[in-house]
C-alpha cells in the first residue's frame, strides 16, 4: 500500500498543479500568441455583421492545433460584445461536427441549431423537410442575423454528404427577415475541392489558412500557460523545449504540446515526483500516440472501419501461417484486403465500394500512420500495394474491441 499512500499524499499536498484547466484544450486564453494576423483577417471578413449585414461565408483551414477554433471563437466573442444593431438580433451558433450524436445526420445538425435558437424538435421521427420548415418558421419569427460556425465540417460531410451545406446556403433565398452566414473550420486543406461544384460555388466565398506553429512559437505558448498551470519550481530544465520539439515534429500542433505537458505532470504526480522530468515527457508521448490511434478509429466513417478491420483480420491470419523457413507469411496485398472487405460488407449489409475507392482509404490509413503501404510492381499483372499493419500489438485488442462495437459484430 506504500505506493498508493505516496500517490494520495502527493495529491493531498497540492500536487504539481496550480490551475490544470489552463492546459485543457477547451480553455480559451485571454491572448492567443502568434495569431494576430489571422484574427484580424477573420475579424475583417465577419465585421459587416455589426451593421446587421450578412457576412461572406468563410472557410478556415489548418492542421490540428494551429489555433483555428480559438481564433474564430475569440472573434465571435468580440462580435457579440460589440453588436448593437437596433433592427435585428445577433445569434452565433457553434457546432463541433466531430460529436457523433450532434452531427452524424442532417436531422441532428438541424435539431442542434434549433435547440441553440431556444426551440426544439423530437430527437427522431419527423421527415427532414418538416424540420427545415420548423427551422424557417423560427427564423421568420423575428429579424435575426444568424451565423453558424461548423467546426471540423469535413467530418459532417464524410458522415452525411455535402447536400446539407447546400440546403443551408439555399435557405437565404427563402428568408425575408433573417440571413444566414456560415463559418466552416477544417483540418483538411483540400476540403472545398472535394465538394460538388454547385455547393462549392455557394460556400467558398472567403478562405484563410492557418500555418503550423514552429518550435519557438510552441515554446512561447507553453511558457505562458505553464506560468498559470504549475506551482513554482515544478519544471526541470528542458521540459518546455522537449514538449515543443515533439509537437513541432507533429506539424506544429499546439494542442499536442499542451496535452504532452499536462499528461507529463499527471504521470509525475502518480510517480510521487515533485518535478516533471524528461522521462515523464517520453511516457506521455507514448500514451498520446495510443489515444490518438483509438480516437482515429472510433471516429472514422464506417467504410474506413470495414477496410481497416479487413487488414487486421488478414494480419492475424498471416501471422498464424508459416512459409517453408517457419517464418510468418506477413505479406498483405490490396486485392486480399478487398476480398475480405467484400465479405464483411455482405455480413454487415453495407454497400460495397469500388476497388479504387478502397485503395483511396488504404492510402489514407498509410498517411495516418496506421499501416505502411508500399507500391510494388507485379510485372505484366500491374501494380499493387504491399500492406503492413504498424500499430503496436499491445493496443490491438482494444482497437478490435472499438471496431467490433462500432460495426456491431
């Protein structure tokens, strides 16, 4: 019990944290370092709403942890403070499209918007056009300037389709008292290119790209947060720079840098340490990598999950089969994946994608670091990909559990 007493004593004596909340991803700091230019750009595009006008639709791009959401929310808060138009009310609605129960159908997105407007519709059961009618009825009840911020908008389009975006923009022509403007936030720099041309033309009026933070900028962000987060003397030399270096390698992700610092401190506390040491950062980095894999797989579209499940099944089968030298036959090819995928689709009564589209999903998994997919030539038989599963064996059981629950095997 000695180790447990040590952990409890450490926490009871105040631990390492002074204010852990400032390291959480949902904390909005008073100042957002190194994003003045982007905040000014967002502000300039959305400022006409202060005169009661509809603003241009805006799309904000950048990789994870580049300050997109923070910057848009900062401008939103400033607009709400400044809005004084006598003729109409201002309402700015924020929806995170990564949340399953909010944005996995057009119906649910509309229901969430209606809820934030102070009304409601049943959770299910009505035809979608009736929900649209209810939405229009609310908007026409009073003169309103409505801005809808759709964070991680690409996730909603993957789950539903781009029709719901077109339907939202088309509503302006049917409304006499209210005008709707959209702000989309996406980690996918090619998001607009993937949309139907008619949707793209109605949406892509203004675009801003957030570039990744460099290691020095990340150090600056971490130092400012660490001053508020930790008790004095908690950080050992090199902790901030190592967190920043790890996150800079991950495309300048400030969110990862903050998570690394917070989790390192939590691990140090569990260790009974009075300081955060460099070894705690290595342990935190390993933990985040595991959690990231779980998150990717859990939030992935159904077709992605089916293809990945096919690769896992083939990987398991190949390990149990041996060649003449007694070594496992661990080579998996695109064609093998497609065959297993087809049988899983039949088993789960899911539409079967083309082999080319399955190839695109395999390329996406390669990019996410879940597999290595090497293009090889088979002579006159053309080219294929040799696939190797690269997620650690010690997390494979949990990954299979996530897939089984999601796909209902």
